[in-house]
C-alpha cells in the first residue's frame, strides 16, 4: 500500500540521516573515556578506536562535540594541546559516545594489542561503560558533494 511505501521510505531516510550524522541518535551503546596522562595518546589512537568501533557495528559515534562520519579526519594538534577531530581541537580526557550493541563494542576495544592496550602502553587510561541509553547529539552539517553525483540507472 501507499502507506507502507511511505513508512519504508521514511525509515530509510531516517537510517541514512543517522549514518550521515545530520540528525541526533539514541540507543544502547557505550561511553568511553580516554585519559591521556603523558600526552602520548595520539590522533592515530582515536582513529584506531573509531575503526574498531565501526568494525564492531557502531551506528553513531560522537567524540567530544564532533559527530564522526565518513569524512571525519584526525590530526595531532600542532601546539601539542590535544587532538584535532575534523578541525575541532579536543583535549584529554577524550569522551566518546557510541551507539550499537554494548557487549560487542566493549569487547572490540579489548582485543589484545588493540585500542585499550595501545592507550595503556602510551601511559593513558581507558574506561568503557555500557549503557542502555546513549545519546549522540553532535550534528554534521549537510553538504552537497562537490564531485560525486548519482550514476545513471541502466534499467536492470
């Protein structure tokens, strides 16, 4: 029916908006706090955490006040004051909110030689708390692609 098609279209649009980071999201997940005691937790550690979380099925991620999406980038701040996440310089402690299956996400961070081990080796501490309601409020501004456009349908 038309009503079912509209509902399915709205559900798809909602899912895409969450993935694009253009709407807030809420769900089960984890809250991570990384404390950088000696200033040795680098941008590559946060990037590694995001990659592990995505591999573990994270559906929405926020670091500090920055929504993590496909175009998010990480860089050590030039003045040593922290880590730049898509241009926003964040300082320790780094707080990460993640929506997804809490058990799977928490387990992914404890893989031997993975994120938690890397943080501890760098002299930092990591805390992971499972939660039944994690809210991701940071939004990614909507932007039109500069180069990409939909490919024409070949009719198949």
